[in-house]
């Protein structure tokens, strides 16, 4: 600790700010479906998720080692590069939070790190094979795998309970949702909290405080776990609304299937050391669960915006990171300018968010978002519930039946 300079302290503090934004940006991953189905009240849900995120941060360091020594070559990388990378990741996180889009905090960090490293030392500073095998391939495969798993689990769940009313099983599935949501939160801590541990460890290595290949010190693990837990408790209500209500309508059996599938994929990847996006995994699970129920539909307009944000995350954060690194290379005034731009940009985004605030009191309110063409077509061919069909038949009969004709008044006798 005695070797930590002012610049290194600023980088560590900025990394913890990113960890905080990661927490409230990704709260929806674990708790959006639990909140939307009514299994837990919003504030209780985020409090439980925060505690389990903190616990998960202590369970593994495999992902942290991938970040600190796998993606870029730490030799020749200055501490300023990490600062620039964090600036790109934070600003992208805040922008997508403002728009209510569940984009990947992980890919924002990777993009900022790659862009800043390339600007500083060229393409040779990036380990391309590691980026492909442990970042890009998991990013493409994980949401698909999680979506298929959730779809099959949902179909299986409804098949097992086809002779039982959904109302009778709802209580049990809500309890299962709470347990699976806790598992997702725990898995999130084992994956995302470690990314900040890895970035702080990388900063310590580039500054000569730690030897290359070192594991994160205990104080790094504790501080990263606390930062992501506090961010989780704040609750990213805009993204929770999108994941819970804006993407599809989920019932308790679907919520249970989606969260169980997502937790399994995240925990498996954390064990292997794959630094995947928990946001993409959980979004894929929610869409799969939405399609797994007969008559269920996905709002593809919302899903399309999410996918576009996923595709833009790496290059957009990389460009911001590269631009920030260009400024830091100019000397002390450049580093100060980057810090000012970060604070100013964050302030502008926060002020814009206050125009239409979203909090726990109305996060589950339905929004009148028009259904897309695909959603409308699927709904048109899906059989409506029995009660609706009967009502529609009665209405049709009423419309087609001739209106009753009042009997004519008897003729008035003529007056002579």
C-alpha cells in the first residue's frame, strides 16, 4: 500500500466507481423477473441481491486473473491506460442505463481496455486469441445457450403441470424464483465483481506494486465486493423495467426457468474463467422463457434495440477509451481533462435521467409500448384464453342478432 501513488489511487477509485455502476446496471439480471412476477417486493429484492453479490465476490478469482493477465500484455502498459479504459466503460454504462437498455458492463470494460491499449502501444498489446476464445465466443454462444435452456425448461415445466391450475402452483414457483434469483446474484458476484478486481490488480501490476500473475490482494476483493453490492442496492430501475416488463410478460413458472438457466450458465463460465456478459445471458434466458409458454410472445422491437446495444458496446467503449488515452498521453493536463470530461458527462446523463425518473414505486407499471409486427402476428395465431373466446363469441352473436322491434301501438279509434 505504501507504493500507491496519487495517479494509482485515482485509478483504483475510478475502478470502484465502475464497479458501482456495474452493480446498479446489472441488478436487473437477477431480480427483474422476480420483481415483475411479484415474488419479492422491489426493495427487498435488491437488498437480497446486494448481499449475495458481496458473498459471490469471495468465491473465485479465475475471471479476475483473465482480466489482469489475459486480455492485454501488461508489459509496457502505463497506469494511465487503465484510467482511460475505465472512463470509456463508465460513460457507456451510464448512457445505456439512461436509455433503459441492458447492455453488457463487461464488454464496456473490455472495449475501453482494448481501445486504450491499442492507442497506447498498438495492436500487439492485445492478446487476440484470448479476446476471441474468452470474450467474443462466449458473448455469441452464452445468450443462445441460456435462451434454449430456458425455453426447454419452460416447456417442460408447463408439461409437468398441464393438469394443475397455474394458480395452485404459483406460490411454489414464486418460492423457487426467490431461490433461483439468489443463485443468479451469487453467480453475478463470482463473475462481474471479479472484473473490477482484475482491473485493479492490473493497475497494481503496471505500477510495480504487484508482480505479474499475482492474485488480487484481500483488500481488493473486499473493496470490489462492497462497491458492486452498494450499486446493486441502489437498483437500476430503468433496466429492471425493461427486463421485467418491456421484453416479455413472464409468469412465475417462466421466471423460475429463466433464472435457473441463467445461473447455471454463469456459474459454469465463472468456474472455467470465461468472462461473459451476465446481462446477455439473463436477457437470452428471459426471451427463451417468453417463447416457451404457449401463447407467450417477445417484444422483438425491444429485443432488437438490446442486440444493437450489445453490438455497439465493444467498439463504442473502445473509441471513448482510445480518445481518453490520447488525452492522457499529453501529460498531466490531459489526465485532468479526462477526469473533468468523465465528471461532466456523468452529470449530464444524471440530469437527463431526472426528467423521467424511475424508482421502485412504479418499476412494474406496464408501459403502452406498441407491439411489433412479429409480436402482433404471433398473438393473432395463438389461441386466446377460454374466457376471452367465450366473451368474443357472445359479443359476435349480440352484434349479428337483429335488434328487437318494439310492438306497434294499437290503432287509435277514430273520433267521430
